[in-house]
């Protein structure tokens, strides 16, 4: 399968920091100021840079309860502004995740801003979630990427957190279908919920089944457990432990980011992925 080439995977272990956006306009917890949302996002992004993260993932984490699929045009516009702000300010590779599962919006934002990848929570199959049943629409996503002519990678979750497969399916089988039938560029394995680490045996089984496919840890990585996963994963997406006091809604703590980076660096030679 032909891949969209990038130098992400030249790094022995890619550390991707999540910029959790405050509630955007039109959502229940929006405070009335998009300027405040943009300023907080930039501060968090800069803390990741100072701490040594290699890439950033911007997502509308504050927009609970999430839309199951399509978000409103003004949400897309606001996210595009913020993604562009962060890309210009940091120079790091940027990714986009439009929650809960608006891959077309994420691709549109990425194509317009020069972001390098998107995260898709349900790319193939169907999951029972707190938003109801979410069906993967890999066909739409891949065709839209072709239409845009965008060199944007698709990072797809396998049995994503906060969800249960609609019908029983072995994790390895889901991973293979996500790559071979969904044409995902990279896979993400998570724990059961935000801040919970994946099970090592799950990550290991995916790695054994698909040894040549980039695999990222999507939740719960800390300096205490990261060593266990280094032999099976190509990187980690971090967003909870690196916050002040390890609380997901708090600002990013650059000292925690640095601690995690330095812990990994003692085990593998980290270098910049951009």
C-alpha cells in the first residue's frame, strides 16, 4: 500500500502533545471569548515546545457533549484559526482531531493550514459510544483526501477509548482491517478512557500482527510506565499526565513535558521529528 511519505517516523519515539481546546463558540461551556480560547491554546502549545515535544495534536476537547459526526461550520472555522496560530508560532508538525468523529472537517482544516495528520477515532467498523453508534467512514475520508490532493496522514484508533465494538471483534483483526481495508497510515491503541494506559498485551499483539505499521499509544502514558511500551510502539500521544497536577483540564506543565521527554531520552535517542 502506498503511504503518504513523511519524516515523522525517523524519530525513534515520537512524542505528540495534545492541545485540548477550551469550549468553542456555540458549545454549552463556551465562556464568550474566542480570544481566551486562542490564547490558552498558544500557551499550551508553547509549553510543549519548551518541554521538548516533537509534534502537536489540536482537538476540541472542551466541546462536550460532542457531536457524533458533523460539527458546525463555525467550529471548523475557529479550529482552523487556532491550528494556523499554533503552526506559525511553534513550527512543529501539527495534527487535527475534530471530536467526536468528524474526519472530513479535520481533513479540511489540515489541508487549509498545512497540518500534517489527523486523528480519526472510528475509521472502520462501528463503536457504541456515549454519542450513540458511530460508524467508520473510511471511504468518505480517503476519497475526500484524494479530492483535496492533501498529503495528510490518517492516524486511526483501534477500538477507541470511551467506546465498545458494536459486535465482538479481536483487536488484531480490527487493526488489520483498519490498515488493509481502511488504508490508515498509522494506528493508535488506547486504554478504556481518557488518562488510562493501553494494555501492554494489546499493543504487543498489534505490533506482532503488523510489524511495519506505525503504532502510537493514545492515552495514559507517564514516566513510570513508558519504558514498558518502547519496544512495541513508535510514539505516544500525551495529554493528561503532562498537565498541571496531572489533571486533564489544567494547563500544560512544561516541566512535566520535559520530565517525560528526558525519561524517554534515557532509553532511546530522541531527536526532533519535524
